[in-house]
C-alpha cells in the first residue's frame, strides 16, 4: 500500500507530467465473493501468499495498521507542498462496500477524504447499492474529491451494478470493466463519467476477446465517455500496456478540473 503502477490511478499534469497514484486500504480482506469477477481475485491470492486468511466466506477482514491508515494525510501534505493532485485507489485489498468491514473503519474513511483535499479518491466496490445506503450525512451530491466506481465484468452481475451505481450520488461515477468476461452488448452510460477496460491477468486468466473491447470503446465514444484501456490480460500484469489494436487508449475523466 503506497505508490502504485496501476495506470488508471495516475494524474497527468497540465505540462504533461505523469504522476503515479497510491493504493490505500483501511482494512484488509473481503468476506464474500460478489460475482463472477471474483473467481481469480488477485487480492485473495496475494493474501494467501503472504500467509493471511482474510478472504472468503466466513472470514473477517482485519483493520490495517494505524500508520498505514494515516498515510493519506502524508500524501496530501506532499501533494499540497508540490502544488499537485494525486489519485488514491481505495481499496486494492478490500471492498469499500463490504458488509463485514471492521467496526467503524468505513466511517473513519469519510472525514479522511474531506481532510485530504489534494487527493482524488477512487472508491471501487462490487456492492454499489449497499454502499449507497452507507454514505455519510454530509456526502450531499458527493465529496468533490471522491469518485465512486463499480465493477462490470459481465452482463449478469455487472450490468445490474451499473444500474445501481447510477442511483448513488457522486461527482464522478466510473466503471471498472475488468476482468471483462463476455460481450456486454448495448450499454447505457448515462451518469457514468469514465470507463476503464481490462482483461484478466494471472495464471488462470480467462481470455478477453478483441471484439468485446471494440464494442465498449465504440459505445464510450458515441456517448462521450472517456475510456481507459488498462491491459489485454494474460499471465503478466499490464500485458500489452494501454494498446488496443495498436492504438493507445488512455483517456481521463473531467473530474478535478470539472468540480473545482
Ligand atoms: S469483491 Fe473484490 S476483494 Fe472481494 S473477492 Fe471479489 S474481487 Fe476480491
């Protein structure tokens, strides 16, 4: 947890510099898979490899260390001193909408986001409907520096989540179409400000078809939604860079610029 190479967490400055983002986890673990996208969950794999037992039905996530939980304040100070903005992906080892989050952990995150105004938070969940019921009283139409995203890996679970996240107030809603497992068909992107596409990585990866990606990119373009192609998928992480059929697809949402 700290600086990350995940491409979509980067921030591109006005003079073209690419600033890496951060990953942050208030807790570690996930008590229940939430759809087909979870089958080869990299976080569960990483947890197992590091000797943990915090993923899967019947487990209980653990709070991360206080030092770790306070890191965003330091990142915010650094960003402020440098006159920059940085993105924070929350969380890479948790789901912000987990029903079994450690007591008080989710509640502790909200004032942290408010207090770190130089950071742009990307909150990703596979439980958008549930998360929508847990937002704090001062959330209003969304904190200016918080985006809500959900995973859309297939039609069955993903398209339902897409409908659900539209109902949740946020300054920016985004879709993580990763791992893309099938052709999503026609998608309505009303209310969505950013789409990230990626194939599955790892040894048991399920291959993604080029045509499925074509169709999503075409619909993003038709509906005026920025699209970011993360990776083609395969054994290596970030295989193929952001190239889709030889074209770099790396578009960013109007977010910080838009709301400030
Ligand atoms: S919801 Fe996220 S963290 Fe939990 S099993 Fe699925 S992919 Fe892993």
